C-alpha cells in the first residue's frame, strides 16, 4: 500500500522560512539544489522516531490564489505512470508533469477530486 513519505513547504522567501522553522521547531535545512530550482532537504527529527522528513522549495509564483500555500505530501509509488493514469480515471487531474529528480526518482503533482494537491514519487537512483 503506498504511504506518505515526504512533505514539501513552498516559500516565497526561503531564508525567512528556514529561520522560522529552525526557531520554532529546531528543524535542520540542507541545500539540495540551486537555481532555477532551489531546494532544501528538511530534517524534522531522528530516524528512529515516528514522523517523516521533507523539503522546501522556492515558491514558483506569487501568492495570488494560484500558488501553493500549504505543505504538499508526497506518496511513494511503484510505477508512477500507472498511478498517474489511476488519478485521471478516478476523477483527479495532473497538475505538474512527471519530472526527474536527479538520483532520487520521478515526481509528479496531481490534484484530487476536491482540488487538493499531492505529489507521487517513483524511486529511481538513475533518474536524470
């Protein structure tokens, strides 16, 4: 059964958001990517404790009713293309096309029937 494995925070000013989450929760941020896709891995606790880690990305558009303004959860799947088809045939929609995350896998964003955004990731260390 596919499980939630990752969350993602979209931030207009990532440096400010990092200071906030470090100050409030003590989370650790590590740069993972650079422009045009700035990304930080977020460690929320120790591996032997319940919970998941996540990431933070610079928001791609201004907050105007269209931009992502929530934590996006990512679900691990085997066979991303098959799951994308299941989303569409079940009444959802593709929001961001399948893309390679170098050395991690294949990621796509979808919306459910209620307009909620979520990610799906197929692990593939060879993704480029």
